[in-house]
C-alpha cells in the first residue's frame, strides 16, 4: 500500500509548513501532491481539477516559495494570477495571506467594483503577486498603471469559466504582454477543445496533473430530482428546505432577476436568506458572502457566475431552483456541497420543459438521478386557510425559448405571462 505523502515531502520551506500546519491540514490533497513538486521545479503545469480539491493551494504554496527571495519594482509585478470572478480572485488573495503569513510577500488584488486609486497606489509600491480579473487588469494596464514585463509566473485559474464568460480574447492579449520566458500554470475544471488549444499555445512542455475525470461530480454528494409544475417551484422548494436538515445551502437560479425575487420570497417565509449575483455592488457581495460564511445567512440564492469557485467548505445542501442549461454548470453547482470529504445533498427542481436539460446532465455524469416526490406546503397543510391567488385561471405560461434559457446569468427581458409564482403573491 502506498504510504501517504506528507507536506514535509513536498519541498516547502519551514515557514510555509508552519502556516499550513496552523490551517490544520494534515496531508496534501492529490492535486497538491502532484502539482507542488512540478511547480517548484519551475515546470509549466496544466491542472485539471475542480474547486474543492485544494487546487488553489497547489499553486499558491509553491509560488510563495519561488517568489520569496526577490523584490518587486514599482508598477512591475513579479507574478500574475488571473481569475474569472471577483470572488474567486479574492479567495486566491486570501490563500496568499494565509499561506504566506511568515513570508514578506506583497500582493495586490485588482478587481472591478473596488477603487482604482487604491489599486494604483499598491501597484506603485511594487507587488510580488498580482491577482486580477482580466477586464480590470487590462483597464489599469491601458491607463499605464502597471507594466507586465517582469512577470515570472502567470497563472490562469478556472480557464473553462474564463471561456464561458468570454474572457479568452482578454487572456490572449494579456499573454502577449507578459515575457515569453516565464512559468505558466493553467487550471481548469474541464478541458474543452478551446482550452486545450490555449494550453498548447501558451504553455511549454507542461506537466499535466489531473485529480478527477472532467465533470465527475463529487462522490460525496447525494443527488435528487423533484418534478414540479412551473408555478409550484417556490412552495416545493420551501417544503424541501423544511423537510431536509439544512445547515446552510446554495440555491441556484438561472436568471439574476429570479435570484432577488426568490431571496425576498424566502425571507418572507421566515428564512435567513440573501441573494448574490453579478449586478450587486462589490461591498454588498463581499458582506453577503461573509454573512453566509458566518452563519447569519443560511440560504444563499445565487447565479452561477456569482457562486463559481466560492470557497465555503461546510455547505450541507445545494438546491437547483432551475435546471442549468449547461450540464457543466450542474457539476459546478453541486460541487459547492460535499466538500472536504463531508456528505452533501443536492436537489434539483425540474419541470416538463426541463427534461432535455436533465437528460444532458445525466449523460454527462453517466448516472441516472433518482426522482423523489415532495408534496409542497399547500398540499401538506390543508388546514392552512391563508388566501391564495387562483392560479388555474391564469393564462398558460409563455415558454421560454432555448435561446433565453441559455442566457443563464443574464437578465431575460420581460417574463410575458411566465411570471414566477412569488411575484403573484
Ligand atoms: P480549493 O480547491 O482551492 O477551492 O480548496 C478547497 C478547500 O480545501 C479550501 O477551503 C482549502 O482551505 C482547503 N484545503 C486546501 N488544501 C487542503 C489540505 N491539504 N487539507 C485540507 N484542506 C485543504
């Protein structure tokens, strides 16, 4: 039997080992075992790993070692980590703080929604690690706030999400601005052909490390489907939440507008709920996320983009209020629970119209998800005499077209008659 690898075996410095020890980690995760030694040897690495596998530490730990002796010049960062969302970038920055606490590395986080002036001041002082979303980085570059000629390590994190979000042209531009001689690390949860091509172009003789087959959902997540008429989604979700032992949960909607409305409705039902989506001001997003981590918010209603890569380790449940139209998103969503070896439960509400998307998901995960019956609150409480609108009299809902459904994190203009149930209360 293979003896378990220890952090001591990976070639990390005593200061880093001390910081890791203080996090309570006993053993490197498989991606860390494979990636850290290769990165320390200055190899390019392509890492195929989902969030929740410890992949962030697999590049931050060796980067701290490589960068610790050296000094950054004003406006010339020495390394660059590109992340698709502000939250993910903030998480990477937190990782550098946590693991680099016994090193004197300087860092800056460049994300939209925060003051540019502050970010420019930090750059002026010189930073060892620059963590950025592609748009804000190019913005500041074009204003002359930074030069990329001293970048020694470039990390492209969550490359498949960058692709989904249309960031590939920005990435190409950024790569053209950094030195040709550099170390490049690319991480992705899946490897679509576009990302494979990008890796072939930008990385030189990379070591490929992979910890789970692409798009395999965590084995620790129990998955269920619930068939629901379109107009009973809210009530069914509420019944599910009441019947499950929910410690805390992510609830995913396909549209930003539903995020707000569902969060408001759940609050009215007495739940500690909040919404999180890309249109919210950054300070509000940061505070909401912190409230969720602290337990003040128990149900976080969110869009795919806002939740991507969020690191909240002990989430008991994921509810899909809508079936995602991209099967990959399903895998990312349910990967929010069942992390770090804990058990999680993922429930997906589906209507007759969603069957085709469910089929795509089942094809991708190579498994049939059991369908459970959940009677909603109204059916279970006939004595409940609160007046309710007469739904049958309303017109049949306008069906959303596949095109509309695919605008997963975009506003869909006009609901027509397809008004979500909570609007009609
Ligand atoms: P990531 O895949 O980077 O999103 O990391 C997921 C979670 O795993 C984070 O909460 C990390 O703090 C945690 N983590 C990273 N490395 C380890 C480790 N070796 N042992 C236990 N937890 C870890």
